[in-house]
C-alpha cells in the first residue's frame, strides 16, 4: 500500500531482495518515475508482474533486471515490454510480454 504517486526515482528499490519470492506491485503508480535502474537487480522474485507500470517517463532503466531470478514478466503495453526486454544485462531466460486479459 505504498503511495508512489509522486515518486520519480525507484532505482534499486528491490535490489538484492533475497528473502522475497513474490511482490504485489499492482497499486504502484509509476507515472512520474524517470529512474528504474537496478530496481529488481539480483532479486529472487519468481514472477515480475509489472502490468501496472507506466514507463512513459522512464529514461534510465539500466540493469533493472541484472541477475534477477524471475523467468516470467508481464507488462502493460507492448512499448513497456520492449523497454523491459531491452534493459542491459537482463537474464536471457526472462521475457516480458503484455499481460493476457
């Protein structure tokens, strides 16, 4: 229940979360975020459902998923999925698609 409506920097927010294997981020408002670098780097979360994430203002997404354990990822739009999939050092086994309805 974080109020993220005014957050602009989510860099490294869940980096190295070795004790978390799941996260519910469905209420995250990312409409003002510009930095998501290292956000899930080395995270042990198994599924990354980022289908509520608006990445339209994000300019820095480097290493967002570096060494992340997740193998399934969901995005809100094709543009968001493409941004996630282009993040530097994203594990080859992690692929983002638009979440089925």
